[in-house]
């Protein structure tokens, strides 16, 4: 979607973020996130209601004789009914009052009572003592300007974009903690672009703030498909994160009724036990040692071997495989260690997934620094339940390996993201390889279609670098220039306030070849 701009050169969402961040004062990002996102959500709900209210009040055409206060009129149009005390105009009129926090909490309560699907979803944190009423009033004024100059009919799109942008900025602000609820957008886009979920059931059993679902719907819209052709199913064990997901979906008009919460999680309490999904798209916790593995030693999902109690990686892979429809596909983010690990029977499970299950379709090695919450190297696993089906060519005897470690660009000192061109390069490679009319060829150092016999020779290790080899070295490679560049980059990382780092940086500057 094109960025929405005001008169300045800076996109609206960036202006709003900077302005909102200035009002944060003594509230940390983890708490402030719910305050800002809650207000944006309330503004969206109210705008949608007011737009339909105006149509009913005008009483023209199909709305002749309609009652603007009749809840059924809104339910018929899939619009949330907003009681008078929850409408944005009411809150905006009271924004400068000392008890504005209480008004907002009461507005959230009233909205949930009128709309059962929102029960337990909306934040009621606005009357807390650490939230200055003047700052909250300023936030309400700020959010009131979203979609200023746009038709109200467009406000949902604008607000959805702002909501998504703020999710990413809060995740950056929270760092490691924020990464628990947010998968960076470039990774989500890559997963969705590779799987192409045009129609069917999309499942994410560790869905965080719902980014996989939002991107799947966006993908369908951008390719002139019908969003009603896909349905979403999800589960999240963190209740505050689940609330964010429900708001993120509702603000885009996506049906989130099958996105469930329970604090036991997907392993102990699978909310969709009988679901067979056409697409599984997920970013589960890396190397999770606290997944209750000892309680599930005989679980029916472990078709390819019992996963170790100390690491959930191969439990997740088998959980996803269990939920795949006969022609289902999956795209999963996992720590890179799962490609090589042989401890506690993990190597045997990986072998069974390759040989017995014939499930592994493609492995993508990702660049470092893509994730906000971990520096653990990661890879994407693509699985297909039926690799010989008619939709794509028969890939049963081979696996595609893509080494994308050299792609991406830094957006700050610690975080990297994939560009649109990077995403296209990787996904096009996969599509050309799996499509019957694809124009695929191995590229040294980047991609290789390896026969299963070769994978067996390498003891079922799935690290792409083992298969793609090294790229042809460029004749004009300047070692001194590269060394100087790396030295400068390292020195920049050391320039902090501590005397020790300054001393290291000073000594580094003295090094010459």
C-alpha cells in the first residue's frame, strides 16, 4: 500500500509515531503500546460506525426508514455498534478533562458489552496514575488527526496502516521483549510471497500480533483475489499479545473469531485439534526448553519421532505437519541449529521428515540481525504434504536450498531487513523451481536443487551453504578496502560512553595492514 502523506515530506505514520513518542514520559514502551494501539482501534471502530450512522440517518435508498440506533442495522453490515459514551466525538470533547482516563476505560467497557466478539480484548489502562491526563488528552487530539483530509470511508485503511506501523516501532523500542509479539514485516512478506495463500485455511498456532494473517489477506488483495476465499485460524498463549492480534485483525475487517487464546499453549491445549490447514505460516519461539515436553512423550502428533523435552524445534515442525491438509504447505521460521542438530534424536527426526515424510521442500538460510528479540541465526523451512501433486511439478526426489545470508540492509546498528527486491529474488527462485513452467537454474553461492541422495551423503544436514557452494570470486576484490570498511564498521559499534569501549576503538584505529 502506498504511504499516506501530509503536506510535509515525511509519511503520516512516522509523524504520528514521533509525536506520540514525545508524550510517553514515564511509561515504558511495553505499557504505552496498549494505550496508543487501543486509542487507534477505538478511533477506527468509531469512524466505521459514524460512517454507517450517517447513511442510516440520511435514510436514502435501501436505508429509507432505518433507525440509526438499531444495533441490527450495524450487525448486518459487519460494523461494530458503538454506544454514545464510546464514540470518538464524545471522547474528543472530554479530552482536556482530568478524568479523561476514566472516560476512555468506560468507553472500552461499554464497547465490549455491546459487541461480544470484543469481550476481553480491549485495554482498560487509561485511568492509571502513571498516565498523565494531559498527555492522554494530547494523544486523543493526535489520533483525531489520523485520516485528516481523507474521506471517512478511507480511514480504516489509513488506521490499519498506522496500527501496523506502530506495532513495528513498539517492537523496535522494546527490543528483545517486543520481538516476542512481532515478526518483522520483511520476514512475514517473504513467507507469504513464497507460499502464495490465494485460497483456503491459513493457520498460525503461535500467532503473536497477527501479522501472518494480515499479510496473507494483503497478498490476496494485491493479486486481485477475493479475501473471502481464505479463512484464518490461530492460537496465542500470551493474553495481552492475543488482544493485540484481535485488534489488529478487527481494524482491517478480518474475521478473527477462530483466533483463540489459552495460557497452556498449542502443545498442551491445541485449540484447533481437528484442523487440517492449506497453509501453515508461523514463527514459533526458538529452541524453547519450557514446552512441557515431558508431559507429551506419547502424543499422537509425533509421527516422525519423539522430540526432546529440552527443545521444542522438532515438536513445532511435527505439530505443523500434523495440521497440514493432504495438499497443504507450510512456511516456518526456526533457529539455524535445527538444520544440523543430532542431539536427543533430532537428527533422526529430521531424517524421517526428509525420507519417510517426503515433507521438506525448501530451506532458506536467512541473514543475521533480522530479529528484534534474538541474535540466534535463523532459517526458513518450507514443507509440502504432497510434493508430487498436480498443482506444481513433482519435487519428491529433491530439495531446494537458498543461501540468502548476504541479502538485506541495515536499518539501524543492530537490525537488518530484507528489501522488496530481496524478497522477490528469493520467492521467484522458489517459484521457478517448483512450477512446471519455471525457468530455474542453480546459482553458485545462492541456490541449489539437491537430490535426496546428496542430502543422504551429507547425513541429512540441511544447511544451504553445504549445497550451494561458494560464489565465484570477483577479480577486482580489494582486500585492503574491505578490511578498512570492516574496521570502520566495528569501530562505530564500539563508540559508546564507556571508557573501555573508547580505549578499544582508539587502539583499533592504530591498526594498519
